[in-house]
């Protein structure tokens, strides 16, 4: 079986050595070359024919962002994983790289942890991403196409008034959220809660970027905040987010409970609470992402009579999370990314008055 060919681009010799050694532990992956900067990497692409590139953000001569732009011109579908420092500057550059076409990212382990810890961390985070992204790139259909929905018997719930929109995403999620949220109007009549798998700092910067693009207010959620119509709450990195009903309304609760599906925040944790608080009045949307986080939460939403939409395989970077929900027969509709905002608005309009309908129609 052909091994996955990886090119590592990083100006730090230690970083190149750690990543190379970490990947060597997987027989399905072969490091076919390394480069100390983007200029050297671009020159070696034709020679090495990598299946995936690991690209440092900050490098001399040609940094990660400039390299990515050049690389995308010649190789629009080649998976690129950014290797980013867990700093504000690194996080901001990584989000910009994702917006410019990077496929995913991994944060660099802290130097204080030692080589053994760094190797373990890189193996744990990078190898599953490489396998998933290369499998997805090899299998993705050439042209986006909608897949039929797998309607549930209990999902004849189009007559139910939606009172909350809950969105879960992982790999490819920042760009998917940037495609969906700006299409929703400022008069959106229900609150929106979002889990995007990201570490601390990244989620705040993601919320700020989405806020700048959207008509609605988008912010990183803080514990105790009341949910409000037309406001998007993004789960903070490193914390699970739940909703709880109190006398004053529905509030955000965050906590550092054990990771679920190796994730904190977890989509499952959020959706369980949404199902409990809103029941049949919940609308859940699962976007592109690796793994199966969100499946158990969607089971709860479905059991409570809520509605579920998922992104289709053709437009997903990785069809893990949405594919698991669709494969379990829980999705009311399986849709291309470009149709999801329209379908959300269509379902939100059900059983709403003329004022809400007029506001939602002015997009």
C-alpha cells in the first residue's frame, strides 16, 4: 500500500527533527523531504510530489502565509497543515492562513515540556490529521453535489418553532462558519451557540474575525451570559460550553470537565444541554470536521424531537463529524455548504410572525 508522502517546512532544525521522528512511528507515512523556508519548499514541490505539506507560519525569506499563497496557485487541492505557535501572533497568522486556503493546523508543543512530550504531542495530533486529510483528498468527488437527506420518522418536525441554533464544527470549520454566519441577517430571531474545535486564544480571535464579517454580533462566550436573539456565542477553547435554563432566561455555562471525543470544547456536550433545555425547538447543524464529535449529541436532539442539518461530503474538508450523523440516519437534510444558511432561515421562518419573516427575508 502506497505511503503518504509528507514535506516538512520549518526554519527550526529541532522542529523539523521532532516532526520527522514523530511521523516515523507511523508506517503509513513517509517524510520525503524537509525545507528551512518557503522558497526552498516551493522549489522542491515538483521534485518530491508530496501528498501533504506541514508548513511553519513564521520563517525567514518566505514565511508561511506567502508560501501558502504561492503554493495554492499551482496546487489548489494539496492538503496543507500549518504548524503554529500557541501565541496571539501565531494564532492570528494561522486563522489568516486558513482563510487563504490552508487545510488545517496543529499548534507547536511548548519547549519547556521536553523532547519526549513534544514527540508524543505531535504524534497524537498530527498523525490522525494527516491520515484523514489525505484520505479525504483522495476520495473527494470532483464536483460538489448534494446528497439526499436521510429523514427520521420523528423528523416531520418542520411545524415546530425553532428557538435556538446550535452549530458544531472541526477541521475546515472556520471557513465553513465564515460561509454560513455572514448569510444570516441581523434580525435573526433566535440565539446561536457554536462549538469549533480550537485551543484557547484561537477561539477569541475566530469570534472576532467572524464578528467583522457578520451582520450579527459574534463573541467568545463567557460563563453566565444570557443567550440573546441574533447573538452568536462561540465556546472558549479549553472549556466545554452548555446552556442552562434559569428564571431570567437561558445562560451559558462553561467548565473544564474531561474531554469528550478527545475534545474540549465538545459538540456532544453542547448538544446534550441544548436538547435538554430546548427539546423539540432545537435546530442543530454539524459542519465539516474530523472524528465523530456531535453524533451522541445529535442522538439526544433527535430523541427530543429537534431538527438536524449536516454538511455534505463533497463540500466538507473532512466528512467525519457530519458523515457520522448522516450515516446514523439522524439528519433531516444533508446539504452543500452553500445551501445551509438558506435552509436554516427557511426552518427558522416556520411558525413565525410577519415581522420576523420580513426581517429574515431581507438578507
